[in-house]
C-alpha cells in the first residue's frame, strides 16, 4: 500500500509539472513597427464636414473603415481658435504656437517636425497638396518663418531643403514670379538637384528629388482639377514605394477649408469626396503592404457647419454655416496600421507627432534644429514684429 502511495505521489508531481509547462505563458511579442507613414490632413474638416459627405454619398465613405478614432483639441498657444499655421505647426511638431507662425514655438525658436525627424532616421519624404506648396499647412512641415504669408521666404527654404524628396501642388508663382526677380525654378534645377515639373504627366517617378507645381496659384477647385489629388498620391507612392528605410508622406485636402470659408456646400462636398478618394488610395496601399500607418485628421474646423431642418420638421436636412471663419470645434483623428491603437481618446494636436514616432519605433529623437541656430535665428526674431502685422 505504501509503495502504491509513493507511486501515486510521483505521478501527481509529474502531472503537475507537465501541466505547468503546458500553461506556461508565451513571452509578449513586441508590437509591429510602422515602416511607412501617410499623414493626411483635411484642412477645415471636422465631424460635420465628414458626416455631410456621408449623407451626400449614401454613407459610401472611406472614413468609416478606420478601426481607431480619437478626438483632437485644436486650440493654439495664442487663441482658442487656431489658424492653419499654428494648427499645422502643432500637427507637424509637438509644439503649440501663436497664430500665423510656421514651424516655430511661441518664442520664435524653430522646432523639429515629424517629417524632419523621420528623414533623420533615413526615411524618404514627400508632400502632396491641392493649394500652394508654400501655403500654411505644407509649409509647417519644412519651413521656419514668423508669418505664414512670407511665401517667397518659404519657397526659398523649400528649394534649399535637404529633407524633402518630392512635393506636389500649386504655387509656381512664388518660385518664378518673385519680387526679388530670382528664377528659383532654374536654381532648383541647375544648382540644388531638383527636377521641376508643371504637370503630373510624364514624371520620372524613379527620380528621388522632384517638385510638381501644376498651377501658378492654388490648384483649381475639385470640380475643375479632376482627380489631381488622388493621382498625385498614387504618383508619390510609386516613387516612395521602394524606399529602403520606408517613407513619410503628408497629404492635405487643402480646399475643404476654402469652400467652408465661402459657405459653398457644393464646393465643400466636392472637396470632401476628392479627399476621401485620396484617403482610399492611401488606405488601400496600407492594407496591401501591412507595414504602413495611415493617420487622417484636420488642423481645425471651418464655417461652424451644422446640419439642420430649417422648418423644424425633422425631415429635410440643409447645411448651415454659422461663420465665415474658423471655429474652436475639436476634430477627429482616424488611424489604421501599426501603432494605430494609440490614436483614441481625447488628445491635443501636438500629441500626434509623438504617437507617429512611437509607432515607427522612435522615441526621444530630440527637438534641436542646428541649422537654424545663431545668425539665422537672430534675423528671424528681428523680422518678427514687422512680418506678423503684414
């Protein structure tokens, strides 16, 4: 009997060991990192603009396909209601700044943008917009000026930038119709290593540094420019697709804002549909690749858009604008891909850069811009007061 008891105990011990081995927890796997980032900004686009487009399209919009959605507070360092310069600077960097300032903190110190940070980690970079390439939002990713209307200064900084592989949009006049009479296009091509085009047709997509400025001014309205924005996104992705260390691409649906300033609902809906098509191009690419983070947000809301029944009968929806300017309404952020789970809850616009860098596996990169130290920063400060009032 004693022998049987001993054998039973041994059997129980062995069974326990086997059970423990079988229940051993797997080591937690490190989350996947984003190789590529497509950062999309609908200028002036909050939930009212998105939902108006959903109503107009029968809910056939790409926005509803994003698994992670959060809320973004847009106030600037100087105002509850931001402009695109301060809003773009916060989205591009991790700094809120004063309205009208581009790429600087409130003390006029240049700040590092997510584009510059990822370029420093070896990624290729691009910008695609439907406005001037020198306009406030795109400028916040590469330029440092006290006032957003310093278009020719911004153009010069773009031309001399080593951080951008490609840029597509309008605004050629700031390069070849300048007050200083400099033909910056010729200098870009002859001295600075760019290829410059005035159309999307026949671009050498294997070229690693090109600018497409397809209009002297902003690009035409969506109804007149056709599928320029989504085609431009496809073109940029063709170029950046084989980047050895991945890429960062910023895309702006620029004229949603223009249409809401004008309280033009037909124009706004055209721009929203156009931007949604560009978002679809990006999302389809990300779904195919599996290593691409897509983040879609806005710098602010424009127009104070509401959807009401003016007769109070709860039947006929009409779009109503309460202002011709911006509002302080929060905007949404939509995310898909590696690291997308970070983009939920309530956040500040300045938080997005850090979340994108973390998704790519980079943290604590730093925020210094050594090329803007010394005499340049002194000149920037000297010009601050005069330029901010122009």
